[in-house]
C-alpha cells in the first residue's frame, strides 16, 4: 500500500471524517490492501462516489482528513487559499468550493484538471408513461459505444413536437435512465433555453451557464466565440462522458454553439419547432395513444392516493376524458390534477366540463400550468400571414383540409412556405396525403378562441366560411348530377371522379351542412344536404343520411320551403327504412305526406302512402299496409298518373301474395299488368305477368299460370 493511501485509511479510521469516514475506511481497506500485489487499486466507482460526496458536501471533513494525512505523511495533504485541498498521488485533482474530483491511480494529473460536472438534471416525472419506442431509440443514442470514440459521430438528438406533448419529460426520463446506468460519469448538465417565451436566453448566455457548471468562471469571456472555444476545450479535457440537456430551444443559432465537438459526449435538445439545420438525429413526438393517455391519468391519481381507482372504475369516461384532452400529456396532467384536488369528483363530471369547446381551455388550467398559455407562446412567434392561416385552418369543416378547401378559406392559393413554417412549428400536421392538412384538436380550439376574441378575426371567419360553403355547394351539385345521370359539368369527367371527390371530402361536407345553424348559411347548407343524399345512399351510409336529412328538414322549415322540407322527410324515411328502423320511418313518411297534401300535390302524397305501406309491411301490419296502398292507388288515379297507379297495384299484389290472400293478389297483379301494357311499359308489364304466373303456379292453378306466361311472352320484344 502506498504511503498516501495508508495515510488516507488511517485518517478515516481514526474518525477525521466522522462515522461516515470510518465506514468508508472499512469498505476501502480490502481494495487498497489488495493493491500491494496487483498494482493501482481498482476501487469501485460506487466507493469513489461516496468519498467524493463526503468531501464535496462536508469541507470540514475534507480539511480534517487533509490535516491528518499531512501529519502522517508530510506534503501529501496541503491547504491552499483556505478552500483548495490537493491530495497528490491519491486524488489527482483538487477541491474548490463543493466540487471535488478523485482518482485512485498514481499517475500525475494535468495541473488544470476541471472539477466534476454538477448534476443539474431536474427530477424525473413520476407519472411518465408510454414512449417506449422513443426511449429505446434514445437508449441507442446515449449508450457508450465500444472501442475508441469516432470523429464525426452524431452527438446531438432533437426531440421536437407541439407545446405540451411531453418533450421535456421524455428527455429527462431518458437522461435519468442513462445516468442511473453509469453512462455519463462525467455528469449531466441541464439548461432551459426558454426559446418560446419572453425570457429567451442567447447562446452566449447559455454557454456562460454551462461553463460555470463545468467549473470555469465565464465573466472574463466576453464574446460568444471565446465561450464556445472554452466550452468545447473543457469538454475535450473532461475525463468522463458528459450529457447536456438543452431544453426548449427555438432556433439553430441558439443551440448550435452548445454542440460538443468531442464525440464521447451527447446533447439532447427539445424544441417546439423542427431544427433540421443541425447535424443531429430528429425524433418527432406526437400525442400519446389512447391507452397510454388513460394510463397517465391513472398514474397521477394513484400517486396522490394509492387507493384512487376512479380511472379504472369509470373506464369509458376515462377514455373520453383522454380524448377531450387530445391525448396531450400537459392537458392530461392538468385534468388529472383537478380530479386529485377533488377526490369525490366523478370522471364523468370532468368529461361533461370538457365537452364544451368554448370553455375547454379554461378548464385545462390549474393555476400553474395552462394549455392555452403554452399554445399562445407558439402563436406569438408567428408573423401575421402565418397566424391568419392557422386561424382559418381552424375553421375548416372537416378533420383534414385539402389544398382546394384551404384556398377557399384563404381566398387564394395557400403559400407553401407558410404551410411549411406551421408544420415545422408542429401547429399543423400532414393528413392522409401530402396535400391534406390537419390540426390537433386542442390547437383547433385555441385558434378558434383567438378568432372569437378579436372582432376583426370574427369577420374574417365569416367570409372564409362563405367561400368554403360556396365551393362545396358548387362541387356537390355537379357531383350529384353525375351520379343521377342528369348532366355534365367542368369539375368531373365521369362518375368515378365524382365519387372520389365525395369520398375525400365526405367528413368536411357533412360538417359544413351543420353550418346551416347560422341563419346566414341556412339556405346553402340545405342545398348541400340534399345534394349529398344520393352519394350517401350509394355508399350505404344510411345513418349519415339520417343526420343530414334531419338538419335539412329543419333548415327547410326555417326557410319556409315545404317542397324541400317534404323531400328531406322523404329522404329521412328511406334512410331509416334501409337502416332497419321501419317504425321510425313511418313517422318521417307521415310528415312528408302531410306536407304534400297541404301543397295539393296528389302524386307527392301518393308516393308517401306507398312508402308508408312498405314500412307497415315490414312491421307486420298488413291491414294498414293494404289500406295505404289503396290510398296511394286512388291518388295516382285522380292525378292521371296511370303508370304510378300500375306500380302501386304491383306493390299491393306482392304484399297480398305474401299474406296468403291469393285471390286478391291475383286481381292486383292482373290490374297492374294491364295498366302497364296500356301505358306502353311492356318490360314491366311482362315481368308483372310472370309474377302472376308464378303466384298462380304456386297455388296449383296451372292453366291460369300458363295463360299469364303467354301474356308475358306477348309483351316481350320477340312477341310484339
């Protein structure tokens, strides 16, 4: 054992550093004794850390140990200027203030070896959840590589995402995990650059802070260039790997000088904007999955009270609460804090409070954290053109906005550069294609409220909605004509193109119909609702027909338009029938029938009696169904609509046949076939005679069946 090592053990064993020092002496003794035969002692890092902590947190103990060592082995423990202790040959370094570096090897150290990096990393977030894939990627970036360091290796990773998405929490979690594994024995430094608020610090100021943390006073370094040189020189001379976490960066200029040149070290950067100009890895953060968002809510509540099971007990409400928070960690933390504050509050009550978009952001504020305030910092950095585009994008009716609708909102083609700025700021995202754009739900709510708070923005919003609705009505009208074979226009070359456009814009079109609640837009929203019916019928989207037709009959009634009100009720009845809800369809057909009767439209009324009869048949009410068919036939006859009368007799015949009223059915089939023949609809007449023949044959009346088949052949093209 070397004399200085023996002096250290004796000083500690004699109590120079108190009981803690005596414990350390007992732990160190086996390693220092073994070193007599095996070269320099391989003291475990944990013991060295304990010794460093003892001396750096208790200067009195360090001084007492130094004095004891000096008395035993003179000139091995020397005090300099009252705060400098140099343990030559044992501790290759010095102690300045509360910072001490120790080294158990006997190799002389450089005279100006820097102190160990101060651990300035904030505590990890206890409720952190999700992000497993990103943590795995960060683990690969932060773990030390085997072999020598490689010049040119990537030393920086940027975690970028919208405000409140959990960038700092992820960076802190990854940094703590790496530190716990011993990957950065040189220390972990954390600095908040405040890039998106009014206290933003410059790169020069950030370098000053980091240099101080690294033990180098920066007052004499008056330029950024000087500070960069000293900062990188300090890191290059540092004996162990260091991790720097630069939080809340706003620009490449603010963070580029902080990049370490030594490839051993790493820097994690968080930002609300993409910073592609850096030679760094880029990991974008999105909102949490529904499962992870609910888990975060549950963790926050259980951290406050381990017996709080509200999230699991109200699972459906918790899923909705997470969705109303946009699966955004900041919003989820605030919503959970409200529940922690009021332990008797049901989750469903929080859901009810958040459903109102006008007050949602007010609720997502717990006095210390605020979603609106976080978004406002990003919004304030936009120029007027960018801010206007964000506000108007929030007015888009659908969850995604294509370039055509965006042009309608803006009144001109959208500038690609402006869209790119908003995308890099994570205020807008790409949608299902490169020409589709979308907003996070809470960003949409924020931008809408910004408009609502400014009268000039409100006028801008109304004008934008007018343009979008005009665009939709024009296109939907032409598409509907294409589907019905009624005409051709300039927008679509064929039915397939019309259907493709309708498919792409469907959700926006449906949302735009709801704008009709505004009396200024009622008439055009009514047009749009009626133009969508045939498309939705073709796609089998009957519940969506129910929605738009319900709005349409209300809008028509408000507009005093009984014909289109009756049409909307008719469309509603047909959709309910197709959706398997004939009882509800009866009510809709009754409304349509009464409106046609009030207008004196016998044919329109007859159609609704026919529809009622079909619905009643499906309900098993054959008596009322037969009566309704009879009413329809009478009205057709009075209106001189012999073809319509014939089709009514045919429908009646089918119902009578299914009810087992054979003779009545045969007479109805015969009457229908005769009328169809007289009006020249030979194809339907022939089909009706064939139906009659099949019914007669099933009843065992073969001769009459043969006669009906003969009449069918006579009406067919070859028989005429």
